[in-house]
C-alpha cells in the first residue's frame, strides 16, 4: 500500500515547526507503524535528507518510550495499543496520515516528534515511592494483602508513563498518570504511613506542570493500558483528606 | 601485554559460609566518610537503579547516567515471566541449595559455583525488599504471595506480577532511585550516554559521556564506576531486545582493558513471533508459559501448504513430544530452540515465509474449554493478534526462536569488579552467574541481587582503601584526551559521507552473526564469518552515511557508534565460539553432539571461563582462562528425555 504522510518537523524547542509531506511506498500490512517510519527514514537518508526524529525503544508496548499523535489520536486508531504495537493493516491504500508529537504544554518538543516528558519524573520524585531502604525489609509473607487489593494496585501500577493521557486531554492534564501511581501505592498496606504526604506532594507537583482535570475522560480512552479514571476520583478524595490529615500531623503549619 | 591474572577472589571455606565470611572480612567505610566518595552508576535497569539507590541510602555521593529520557525506560521493564527466589513458601522442597544446584546445572556447568550460591542466598532478601517497596506481586486469596513453576523447574519458586514482572520490579527500583534523587543524594543524568571509560595509572577514574539532546561531550570523575548496561543480544540485529539496547558501554570498557568473557554464550528463546519481512525491526517474545498448554508441531511432509486445520493428525509431527517423551513441549529453551531450527531447515516450517512452527491450543481448548484457556493466556493471545492479525483460539500460533539474553559479558571477580580496578559490571553486563545457559526467571533475580545486595558491600570494601584520596579532576589530561577522542570519533562519522544508513549495516551484520553464530555453529561457518565480518566492517567504515551535526539530537550518530561496537563484538562472538570446541548450553557446535543430537560438553579441556583481552583495532584478542572448579555440584550430562 502507499500512504501520504504529513509529518511535523521541528528543529529545536524554539523552532516554530511545520508539516512536511512524504510518500511511504511498499507499506505492508505486517509492518508496525514505527517500522513504516523506519523505512521512510532509510529512504530519506539515502536521498541525503535528515531522518525524522521519533522516540521508541522496546517496541512491545511496555517501556512507554514511543507515542505519536496519529490523525489526531494519541497512539492512533486502535484501542489499548501503543504506537509501536499498531500495525499498518489498520490503514488503507492511498490514505493520508497526519503524524504529530504529543501536544501539551508540559511536554515541550525536543525535535520533530520527540518530546520532553521529564515532568512525569518530577511527580514521582515528589512522592511516588514507599520509603524502604535496602536491607530493612521483613519477611515478604508477613504482610498479608487481600487479593482484590493487590489486583487493584496492579491495575494502577500497569501505567507505562507514555503520556498519551496528557496528549489526549484538552486541558493537557496529568491526572490519570498521577492518580495511577498514587492508587498503586495508596491501595497497599505498605503505602499507608506515607499516604497523605505522598498524595499532597505529588498532586501539588503535578499542578506545577499540568492543566486541570474537567472530566472529559479522553485520557482513559487514549490510555494504551486502559487505566480507568476511577483512580482520579480516588486521588481527589485522598487529596482532600490529605489537606486535613497533613495539617494535623504538621501542627497546623499552614 | 599478557600480564593479566584472572583472580576470581572467591573466599575460602564451605560454600554456605563464603558470602557471610566475606562480608565480615570486608573493610567498612564509616558513615561520616561515605559522603566523601563519589560513585558513578551507568544504566538504570534493575541492576543500575538498585545499586544507585542503595549506595545513596548508605551515604555515598552517587551520579547516575542513562541514555533514556527516564530511568524507567530501561529494558528490564520488558521481562514478562517472573523472578525466582528460594523462599520455599510452597513447602515443595525448595531451598537455597536447590536453587544453587538448579542454576549450576541449568548453566551446563560453566558458571562459578561461589557466585551462584550467593545469588541463591540473597534471592530471598530480594523478594522481601520488593514487597516492602510496594511491588504488587500476585497474591492468593488469603493474602499470601503466589508462586508458579517456571522454565522446567520442579518446584514453584517463581514470584510474578501478571505478565509484567520486570516492569513492576523496575518501577520499584526506579521509585527508590527517584526518592534518593529527591533527597539530593543521587545526581541523575538522563539522555546521557557513556562513550568512554577513563583510566589513570591503570585505575578507572571516570567516564566520558555525550548528551544525546544537546550533543555536549562531558567528563565525570568518581572513585568507582559501575557499568549496569545490559546485554548484547542486538548483535544479531533481530532480537527481543529494545531498539536502543547496545554493547557500547561494556565494549568501550573492554577496549580500556576490561576482559570480555564467554561472548559466545547467547540464549535463544524458543517462543517468539517469527519475522514477517525484511523491514522487521525487532522480534517479540511470547511467554514461555504458553508451552504448558500448547502443543508444538510441523507438517510431516515438506512444503505442505495446506492450512493447519486441513492437515490431519497423521500428517503432523509433534517433534518435541516424539524426541523428548518425558519433557515433551516443556523441554529447556536451548533444546526446544534447536529442534525448531532443525525442522525449519529441513523445509517443514510453516507460515508465509516457512520460518515458524505451530504452537497449537486446540487440544487444550477441547479439554479445558475456551474460557479457561483464554483466562490463562488471553493477554498473550491479544498481543499476538495485534501483531499477526491471527487469533490463536482459532488458528495455531506460529513461533520461532529469537535471541533473547546474553550470558557472556565483562569478566568480573567475586566482588563484581572487572579486570580494571575501580570498574564494576553488574547484571546482564557481566558474565558471572548463568554459565552457558540461563534459567527462566533468573535474570531479574541476578540484576537485583547485584544491585541491592552485592555491589553495595563490595564497592565499599574497595572505597575504604581510597580514604583521603580525592577524585581525579576532569581537567586532568586523561579526561581531556578522552573527550577529544570522543569528539574526533564523532567528527569522523559525520564526514564519511557514504550512501547507506547505520541501520542498513546493522541489519547486514546481524544476518552474518545469526547465520554463523546463532543457534548452531560449526568451524567452517565461524571461519567464514571471521573473514566476512571484517570485510563488511571495512565497507561500513567507508560507506556509512550519517547526516546532521554533532550538536543537538542526532539518532543516526548515536546509532553508528553502537553499530561499530557490534562489529567488533560480533567478531569476538565468532572467535570465542570457534575456540570453544564443545557444545554447552546456548553454545551448540554441530561437530560436538551426541548420537541423538544433544550438546556434548568437553569438561576435560573446556571447563573454563574464556576471557578475552583487547589488543587494539585489527588485532585478535588474547584468550585468558579461569578454570572452573566444581566442589559441590558434580558435572553430568543434562538429559530431558
């Protein structure tokens, strides 16, 4: 099949950027979307033109490195699927495909289709952990965790940090990502002692970078791991509680 | 310069006591002095993130480097199956000694006993540590941890988090690391790739990196440097490794004097999705657990083009069940992989390119029902369908072996130190614990053992001897020269002005390495590879095209240096395979097999670690041998009949 690609090219974070049009020829159904771009890049190099910069690594849908807006949809048309796992059989001959980077204020474009998602690391750094220095742990089976709690924590922990939720959100909000990490840790017994401090610190750090949630629900539609927005409700409740709990703990410092 | 002495520094005494005695005998650094030491940790996978976090908790100044945009992207994240630990929670007869025994045997008696024993010992601490961090392992209804048996083990010792165990363990280590970053004890440098290791007076004093966003070349000095940079499976081009996984850090260390051991020990995983065409960029693994309920077969006839459902039972060859009646479809990875290659080479492969074998669930579906089978493997079936557009509930899966893990790596002693003082290698980057073949669910165990529980002790022992010494300043000529060499190298690649992309040459190299040094090797093929690889390298150096500049993002520039190192490594893999005139684990020399086609070891002559010393570009490496001593597990012929 043959496709016309409209690809966003941007030299640097400060460059204005523009679309360029390329022809992708000999595209086969079995190719992944990124393999199709690989082939376009090899042709560009042979023609002496700079290849399109895009991020990818594991190409099995788990590392969270890849992510493109494909015809305006984060990770493209297939539900529950990362860009690297999207295959060309989902497109048809002669189609024009528009490819853009994640569009969000918190994710500045580095070059072409590559963005900077370090804001996510800042949120985790603010509290996305359970303090447990190496060596101090007690026997693993001394902590009983009911299966439903462990399963729910795992549902949330499956987040790959790709940023599709932010890219899909009209507000560029980071709620789904933040709430997934909070739910993972806040649902477990090990996570209780830092629960409210963690929640307050992570949410407030999130708000330094990201827009606000107004319940569009686009994030859960775009999420390649199909993480539900229920976790956002849980985060909001814990955040409210944290405002009371943390005041008490800190001796009314605010 | 063959003054290298391979001293494994294995402690004396009964094997059960060695690690404890060693820990007691090691020098300590008092808490107030720890902050005077700087440790560089390169790589943020399981080994790197765990080591960086733990060293920082202890009080050392840690600088941590990854070429990814976040530590969480490291390829440890893709491990599916699980992590072994000798907890014996199932009361089924497991013990530290049994895990040790299984690992030595599984490695086909080519691993160092003392290291393996320590690995089995600390395996139990790893699970405790990970649970404390909040890793959501699978649970039973009573709230206790669930276990399963994995990779042919006769006990249930594998802990798992759905099919995403690597992801959850890595996120645990990453979160511990980010906490240390927040406390100011770890200085994290993302998008920063190691391009050289710097030595002064024979000792590792730091590294040179290139920032892959800005192109800035920079030096970093430390009292010790830990390479936690993964394996080299991408030498085959097509593998289950991530696109960016590479050997560069280990290789540049090798070129600076660190010996590289057992390069030919590579693991081929039997259940991957076959390549569909030339444009394929990587292969995807399907969890080995599928072999529990799937039956593997090919048509009996050559070039049988009928669809699977039109091939009657009598025309099917369930070759694993035929050849290995007792283990059947659960035969170990190396054996199952070679058997698939044999039938495909005979012309009995299936699929459009005749490059796969069937993994058929129809019998399980009729025995257990669709619901049960889908409950067990649904997520894998969905993944398979996304890639192939075929539903394994209706049509048998097609699978073929692919490069998955590399047991070889930088030679390290018992302290995980390479032959360069002050330079350590952890996790898949070293050679130490898996011998010639790694058992399922043991890679995660080793990465975390090295990072959480081994290196933090042994590095301290080394640092204690450096008390009072500052780091070598990055203005020192050794750094200035190394930086200049990196810049010159970059400029050279940009000025070749050839016609083909680095990707093209990687693919061509991969075909050579796979054809001659893949699942089966022989003398003629390896000798052929040793003449063809240098010829291709010469073409690569003259005809590769790297566009753009040294400043800013340039993915071709990142790639070209990695491909150059894969050329050198591919050559060493072949040289190592040619030297090793025996078959063992993942290394199968067709000249050395039993009458019924099994690997035949030669313990008399080859019970050693083959560690190679770099002698400069264009000169063959020198072989050094570390004899392996088996005091506890007696080497036997593995049999899975």
